[in-house]
C-alpha cells in the first residue's frame, strides 16, 4: 500500500504533481495567446465592419456571420480545454492529499 512505500516514492509523486502544474501553466500561456488572437480577430472584424456605409453594413453582417459564429465556437472550445487542463492536476492533488490523510490515520 501507499503508506508502506519507501520515502523516495513520495518525492517522485510530489515531483510528478508539481510537473503537472508546471505543464498546466505552460499550456495556459498558449491558451491565453489563442484567446488574445481571437480578441484581435474580433476587433479587426469590427473595425472592418465600420468602414462600410450603412447600406453595405447589412451585406457585411450577412457575409461575416460565419466568421463570428466560428469565433464564438473557438472561444467555447478554449474554455472547455482550460477546464480540463486544470481539472486533471486538481483531481490528482485531491487524490494525493486523500491518500496522505488516510495514511496518517492508519498510524
């Protein structure tokens, strides 16, 4: 069982847990970059839309509807990835703490 394992295994588990959080931080940086790009695209689309006259704005809105829809979908996808990204190390941390608490109760 976990309680009877050698001390170096605890160190390895801590290192793995820290590694998952470091990995999550790095991936979070990439996700933040993607969100920034999506905001930039959205602001560019809005600025481009403002260059049209009122009569052409409706035409632009019709043509750009797909782009705005895809922007929204991509933002939702990034949120799902972000939740999964942080859920995994968080669950591992809870499991690890639970195991340590169970071991301390057995002594």
